[in-house]
C-alpha cells in the first residue's frame, strides 16, 4: 500500500464546501490557452511522520482485508480509531496524527509541457498521451460541468480558506467527485478533480485522480498533482520530446497525496 494512501486513510477530510456556495472565481479567467508549462507537486512529511508511516504501511500490508473493512466503516472526516494491528503503539499513533498535520505541498522539480485546448467554453488537456485520463477531461468553464473517463462527473462545490498553515496555504478552490462502490465485492470506481487558486502566489493547483478496483484487484490507478501560472501561454503545438504523463496500472489504490 502506497504511503500516499496511508496518509489519505488516516487524515483526509471531506471537502467543506457545498453545492450552494457560489463560484469564488471564474475558471475561464485563470486557465491558459495553448502550450503551458506545468510543475508537478507532491506532499512532503516530516522525518518522524515518514518513519511512522512506513511502520503503518508494513502492518497494514499483512491485514489488508481487515483494514479495508475498518476504512469502510470509518466516520466521515475523522481518522481511524487506534488498533494494535496498525503496528505501532497508541502513543505513536497519536504522534503520527500530530506529525502529519505538518505536511505541505512541494515541487517535485519536474516540469513538462501541456496544451490547454479550448472549444468554446469547453477546456481539455493534451499531455502527449492519448491513454492518459487527463486527456479525457472536458470541463465546461461556464457551467462548471465536468466530463471524464466515467462520463459526466457533475458540477463543483466551492471552498475558501485563509489558513496559511494548511498543506497548500490559503486558497479558493473547487472540487468535482464521482464515486461508485460495491463493498460486498469490493468494486470501486472513482474520479476526483480539485482546482485551487493559491492566494499567496496566484498559481493554479490541480489534483486529479482516476482509479478502478474490480474484485479487490486494481484495474487502473492514476494520480497526479500539478500547478501552473494563470493565463500563462506558450505557442501552441504538439507535445513531443518530453516525458509523458502516463496512466498507471496494477498499482495499490490511492486517491493521491491528500492535500488536506
């Protein structure tokens, strides 16, 4: 089980906005047109949090069915209750929950070209790989309606925070989410897109995940976070001569490095 999933399972909370919250900014006003450089991001933990996470990871790997059941029954927005099968003491678990609150988003150092294509109000991405779930995004920047590999995902909910100590700092943001699950057979299909406008820098941060589990086997898992400058444009063209953003298969399920 990936470290990112461990963090998500224990500390992720639900997006706090709701469908009645008005849009906090116009998507069309902040999205580039044409060729744009995107910078990949990841979550950075303290050394102690990494140490405890690896212990959790090893213990959960030997009790995956039990852990899935616990995760299924968790209280929304709350960490899992302590259990000795986590492989750490109760005191270490409390320390782990404190330490991961200090996580923050950092650059991986990788920057790649992406083409932001427009057809009227509809935005799509071209990352140079037709099989990438990112290439299947169709976002109506006027209505907010999102389509992806599962078809229609829906419209966003919005949220704002002025808290500078969140993993991404102060932001205005929106989220789209699709989830269909059958825990009896452990079939899960989900797509999630979050877009934040970071208040200190003005940059636009994306987090996108697309995954499917069939009878407890990962059919595919794609997970990425990246940022770019608003309205920054480069000459249009095809993406070539660079590393592609590819879909991942046969990986342990993850909704990515949780930013909250």
